[in-house]
C-alpha cells in the first residue's frame, strides 16, 4: 500500500519527462567553471542557483557570505636533479605553501598508517611520494589529508601525491599550508619508482608559487514551505557546489548540487501535501575544509534541535544505486525499508560515517543524518577521474541524475511527513564512541597533533604556516 501514490506519480512524471538537472549542470560547469572559492565562477554560480530556486517556487531564498582561508594556484615544478636531469608536469595541491625544497626522494606506496612510524628515520628530511590508492586490507578510507599529516609528522620536507590511476593526469585535493605539496600523474610516478629501484638514491626539487589568503564564499539556502505546516520542524538536504580549481567538478560535486535543485523544484509541485519545511542547501568551500557546512552549523546552531534530518547529496549524480548511508541511526532502517517498498525502488541502507563531507558538522551536533549511497556491491578503489581535470559534464549521465532526484525527492517527502519519527539524538560520548568504532578517533586529532609537532620541530616556519597554526581548525 502506497499512501503517496498520487504524489509519487506527479514527481516521477515531472522528473522523467524533462532534463532540468542536466540543463542546470551544463550552466554550472560550462558557464561558471570550477566554482572554486573566491573565483568569479563562485559568485556567478551562486547568483544562478538563487535565481533558479526562486523560479522553482522556494521561499526565503538567499545566500550567506562567510570568509575562509582561500588559496590561489601558481606554477609548480618537479625536477629530478640526481642521478639524471628530468622535469615533470605537476600541479600544486590546494593550500600548499609557495616554496622550494630539494632532497632525497622516498616512495612509500599507498601510505599505510604503520609506515610512517616504521620508516620515520628514512622519511625524516626527505621528499615523500605516496599514491592515491587505499592501502590493501584497510577497512576504512585513508584520506589524502591524513597521509599528508602523517608524512609531515614523520619529518617530510616536501610531498608528492601520485595518482594510482593511469591516464587521468595529476590529482588534486586540499592539504594544510605546511610544506610544498604537488600532484603527479601515475605514469610519471611510475618512472620515478623505477628510477629509485635502479639507482637506489634519487634527488628531486619541488618548486611551488601558490598564495594562501582569505576569500569570501557562500552558502545558498532555499526553503520549500508547505501550504499548511504541522509544526516548526524541518529537513535539510544539501550538497556542496564548489569544485577544485583545475576542473569543472561535474560529478563531484555539481551533480549533487543540481540534484538538490531538482528536489526543490519537484517538492514545490506537491507542497500542498507536504507537512514540514524542507531546506535545500548548496554549500560552499567543501573541498578545502568543509567550511560551508561548518559555517552553517555554527551560525544556525540554535535552530538545529528542530532539524529532524540532514541528507548529504555530495556527488549524487554519479553512477550506481541510489540508497542511503545512515550515520549510526539504525532505528531509521525500518522506515527506509518501508519507504522503499512504497516507492517500488532499490534503496539499500548502510550504517557508517566519515569526516570528509558536509554531513560531518551536522553529525557532530547530534542532528540525525545520512548521505546518498548504500550500494552493498560497490567496491571503492579511489576517485577515478574525480579530483582531476577530467571530471567534466560528459561524465554525467542524465539517467543517474533522474534516479537520484526520483529516489531522494520521494524519500525526503516521506521524512517530512512521517509522524512516527523518533531517532535518538546522540550524546557527545556516543558520537565519540561511533567515531572510534569507524576508526577515525585518531584521524580527527591529527591536525592539532601536527601543529604541536611543527612548533616543536620546525627550525623555520613559513609565514603562511604561522597563520594556519594560529587559526586552528581541522584543516
């Protein structure tokens, strides 16, 4: 029995007889580019999203400006200086300091956690090269930022992030402004590993010319307001809209942002049946530190006790099944299964969490939350073309944008209307325990540990590193 069959039919007909999310994706990516914080495309895309949310019938549509530690890319280089002379095409990693270092190269493969202690004496004073692959046998995702911080605390003076995928070029991704850090293509990294195997000792020089400086960026907010709301509770659905500066960021994250826009459009068509407000959000500055979602959660903290659920749709238009990953809310699984049966869709459910996307600040403030995904057959080996210049509009298939919009619009409609909704708000101790179960208890403390390491061990501290030390925060 489907109590919302008429609503489902209206939503499905609207989604599957148009191409609105793909149309929006093309504008977001082809017109506004990467939408990296502080660039012209950042504000341009924000103005576009505000216009579209208003066009779709949302209320209280606006953007909220906030200031973050921004970054501007400069030319970067990598050269082998001994035993041969050879240069490579590389890119700086966001928040790298501008500096020049030369030293012996050490390759630590995918950078398993134990390597940084076991090879600390070998790493100390050297330039570290690590791949983007997850270490074999590791049950959780070992993020680039964690590999970087552990390398710094083992004594690395420069850092090379080698793509483990061939043919995708150098990868990008945020780190901390501590030592020069660059992305290197798989093929060039493979050359260096062969050179190391033959010669045993290889010296390289890294030069970066980037600038760390404050910039303004934005969160976009739009409310779908029921004609007759039953109370003042609300739901948040969001995705970040900023990509990395080298790329259109079409799948990651723009496919998620346009899915949020499409959800707003379709919920407005059935708001006469909607019982509670749905806040649709596009967060800024996720890629370099979750700044947008942290800013929102802090600025609106006094409202979060009324937020019954937060759904993170980062990269929701990627390939695959569109289910949900609850962030330790097993009591919601029966409802999700009931909704899936009503909607007649495949909607798998998982329970886990990681600290690397915009659900995280909500999770830390005890808001019941989840993210798109949940496919039990998915085997993640890395990002593929994600975080490279090849994450472009042509990688996105309209059928997955439609599937994401169809599943999550109807799921959120049911969450907004559910009367038997009682997920338990977690205590701080329960949140910490789940983080520990997921293997991230040490990870989230690494930035502060690295600050102490730098203060105690760096003879000279880069001016931009000094600013970062004083600023605090996880990134």
